[in-house]
C-alpha cells in the first residue's frame, strides 16, 4: 500500500543495480521449492538466456513482482499440476513468464485483474483473503521499469503472466545459452551449518499463524526435527501454553492475526513468570523499525520479515534453541551447586530463586545493551571493558548474562553487533558489506560475513541487491 501511495505521488523511484540474471532468477525460484513440494506441484525453471548475462535492473522491485506471481500461481494450482518460471532472451528484451496449469481466471475477471483493490466476485473463488493490490503492484512496477505485462488464461486450464522488460545489458561473461531446466526435486542450495543441539526431537515448538497455507508450510519444514503444536491466533496460543502438559521450548508467531495479534500475545507471555523465558520468533511483513523493535532479540528472541527463506527460518530456530538449551543447562548446574555452597536451607532457597529472571534483570540487561551499543565501532571493546563499565567482575558479568540470555559475555557482544548490522543492512544505511562490518566493530569482512550467515541464515551481500 505504501508503494502504491508513492506511485500515485510520483515519489517511487527506480533503484537500479547490476544483477547476474541467472543467479537472481534461481534464488527467487528456490524460495518456493519447498512450498511447491509440500503442495505436490510440479515446479520448473526454464532459463533460455546466456549464463553469464548481467543486467541493470531494479532487483528489489523485480523480486516483489516475481514473488507475487509465483505465490499466486502456487496458491491456485492443485496438487499434480504444474507451475513454471520461464526466462527467455528476446534480443532487445527479456521475457519472464510465470505459467500454471491451475484453475484459470474467469472471463468476467480478466479485464479488471490488474486494477487496484479488485477482488473476484465469482461464487467459487477461494476464501483466502488478500487486499487486491498484488497484481496492481506487479503491472505498475513493470511499467515503471519501461516494460509491460501480458496475461493469457483459460478457465480450468491455467494462466500465464509474461513480463517484457528492456534488455539493459551491462556485460556477458559467458555468451552460451544455458537451456537450463530445473524441477522442484533438484537439491536446494547448501544450507549453513546449524548449531549442534542434542536430542532435537525432544524440542516442542508452538506455531501461532492464522494463514492455513503458511501454517502448514512452516510445520512441514520443522516437523522432521521438532514436535510442532499449532494455533490460529494469539488467544488460542495462550490457551495452548496454559494447557500443555509438556513444556514449550520455542514459539513462532505471526504479528497480524484476528482476535489477538502477535505483539499482544507477546506482552501476555512476558508478564507470566512461567513463560517469559521462552524464545520467540516473530513473523512480520511490516518493515517499520518500531515493529521490529518489539521482537528484537534480548539474547534468545528474533524476528523474520516476510518473505523469508527456508535457510533463514531453520538457522534462526536452531540458534535460539541452542541459546535456550545452554541457559537451562546453566541454571540446572547452579541449582545443584547452590545447596552445597550455602549454610542454611533458607539461604539455599534464596540462591535458587535468584536463578530466575525478573524485571530487574531485564532492566539491567538493557543497560548492558546500551553500553555495548556505545562502543559498537570500537574493535578493541571486550568483556573486561564491559565488566568495568557495569561495575562488576568478569565472573559476575558472565554469571548474570548466562542466567538471563544463555550467552557468554563474548557471545552477547557479538549478538548485539550482528543485530545492529542487520538493521543497517535492512535499512540500506551503508553501500557495502565492508562498511557495515567495520561500523559494528568486526576486524575483517570475512569474519563478519561468516558470523552473519551462521547467525541469520543469509549472507549480508544479499541485502545489497535489494
């Protein structure tokens, strides 16, 4: 809606950069592989252009266009049918077609399908919600890039949306046409190495998501390694937390939901002493900084902005569970030590009670975060300096951070650096990965890039193509 408003006011500008066409197309194609596999759809990429072709395009807008078309094609294509992404070099133009053998578009709807806020009035249309702005944004983005979109559709036989864009070639490193054909059974790109977690099948994840397709999709990704419980809104999620005989180790929740949204549910969870330490991943399509801050990590919390990749989700979940597991192990160890190191039962109980996180601990943690942020670009900032700033010993700092977050001071400092780097990358604050790396205190770009991908499941360079 914000993009459409900017288009109306002539405030939306092209942000063109050089892209490697094959890598760009394949990355978008791969994003939907698991969803296609889950739905039982034969999903193919046909790339008929030079393998080494580089173009000058607005990659951010083109990604939104293709995400919308592929998402719609999969939504309206039954199991056993086909969805294809076809790219062709037409000499002076590049054509990109999203074709499906699904339900097709009713003749009465076709003249209006690209109109803003238009929604079909056909009695058999699926009740899947939506705002009617997706295809309007597609055609207006393409027109902004000096191209056009053509629609062909036949009821019950399928549809094809074809984008024609000027071929703004910057270079061709390999002029051979690939004739590439990939189906949804092709292996995914290598995923980042996940943290080692003992007994992953013993972890229980509560997924709170009102959209049935998204709920089923995420469940299918995670149920191989974890026990998955599902709820359709915040109220149902809270009810499941109250009723569960087994402990819930992590919560994944959408933000925008009926009855009770994700942020309201989060506030209820934080107000409950039995739940407040459960790590939470918030799923949001909102890009506003204030929305992200609601879910910004305090050692074990995270957010994912839709659309997200499979690697991002699985890596984030594994990291959060590892932090939570380390924190639980540390508390269990301290509970065993406490009775042996105290002289009276009363003092022993007090020591054990102090192991659990309260409001004072969270306020203290905020102060620690602020100290780290003040020294963000200081590559010589370390644990000893932080302990001195907080007027505690190195040992006391370690004990308190492990209690609240499960992280050592060194890992906590690194976590803050990486999360600030993420805000810089998402906002486009800097023009290169090296600038971001040095701005958050990493000594080398290589160390930063490796740490970032291990933490978030996505290399920092990908943000610079948006």
